[in-house]
C-alpha cells in the first residue's frame, strides 16, 4: 500500500467544505442574534483566506507542471538514454 498525496481537486474540495462550514456558522449566528463587527471581520477574513488558498493551489499546479516539464527535458538530454 502506497501513500499518495491528495490531488489538487481533493484539496480544493476540502478547502471549500471548510469555508462553507464557517459561512454556515456565520449565517446561523447572524439570523439568531445579528452580526457584530467582530463576526463580520471573521467571515471577511475567511473569504480572503479562501481566495489565497485557491490562488496557492493554482500556483502549485503551475509549479508541478513546470517541474514535470523540466524533468522530461532533463530526461531527454540525459546522455544515458543514448
């Protein structure tokens, strides 16, 4: 049995699930007792964090593609292949 890193799609789903949980908690609290400035700041921070997480995932995916391309080019120019 091998351990595999979670795919970027799985990581995105997990990130969204965590955000949705925070958003639902905010909404439930808002409709029960209203929202205070502190509550609003927390949800705005969660939104900003979500955006950063998603941008990081895109950057990581780009990096992985660039790394794979570099590895393939290195293999292509490797003299042991000839």
